[in-house]
């Protein structure tokens, strides 16, 4: 390894150590807090809704939450965004493949047949009774800025605008400013709310068995009129 590479790696180590020492634990904690509804959903899904098919995707969702927290604790904001989009991809895929063992086996065997997000949402809207109407009601009282945080994450991952194109020189510039990491935590909050609304729209009829905090926080966003309509559908 040349002296230049040694200097670059050493600079990266210094930047990571400085960031993680000053902000790492706090960012990790805030990411966990921002993800908590998803974590609670995962506990419920594993215990009450798992079918034995594609359950590895639930493990994958939990792993990407941990990945995002770890990346932000090191200052790797761009990598954290990749993990956040994967949360959406895998959870939506689980909602489909858990009931389609033949299709899941085909994906595992051939590497083909995986469903895109748009296909998965169409499946929910067509086959899950009341999903579309309930998700529409929750969308009316959303707290997140982005209706579809997936679009924002995809813009960063595919570098779809000048704002999203990475600009990296020295390896140390891989470590993002604290302000950027805090923005990523806000994105995680938006991803969490979006996934919560998808799942609540799917499982609202089972509200009595859902985590109490999920039911309380989600229904609190609805007006009395919206709440009555939501559960009367």
C-alpha cells in the first residue's frame, strides 16, 4: 500500500473516530427512537402473522434498521439512506411473499420474479380488503412531509438530481456533517410512519391484538369522524 493510501485511510479513521466519539451514541439512540414503531411491528408480525414463508425478510428489515443506526453513528449518511430504502423494499415484499410460497421458492431458485414496489402496492390495494381506503384516510392526517419517502430515498440512491449526486474527494469526506446525519434521522421517521400506515391499513381489523402504542399513536392522528369511518369500512 502506497503512502498516499495510508494517509487517506488514516484520515478516514480520524474523521470516523471524531464523529463517533462526539455524536455516535446519540445518533444511534435517536435512530432507534425514530424506528421504534417498526421494531414493535416486527415483534408482532413474527409472533402473530408469520407464515413460515419469506420470514427472513422480517429479519432483513430489522437488520437494515440496525445498519442505518450504525452507519449514522460513523457518519456514513449516504449508506444509511440505502438501508432505509431497503426497509421499505423488504417489508412490502414480505407482505406479498408470505402468502406465496411457490413464487418465493421460484425467486430463491432462479433469482427472478421479485416484485417491484409498485407491483406490491397494487397487490395490497386489490387483494387486501379496505387497504386502499384506510391508507387514504391515514394519508390525510400524515405527519411526514413526503407522501412516499421511497421516492426521496430512490432519488438519493440513483443520484437523480444535482442535490443527490455524491461529491467525495478524500476518504475522510465520506463522513457527513452532523446536520446531514440528523436529517437522515428525520427521513427514518418518515419511513417509519409510512410503513406503520401500510401495516395498520392491512391489520386494522385485528386492532385488539396489535401493540397498544401502535393503535394509540396511529388513531390519535385521526379525527373522530375519520376514526369512525376507518373502523367502519
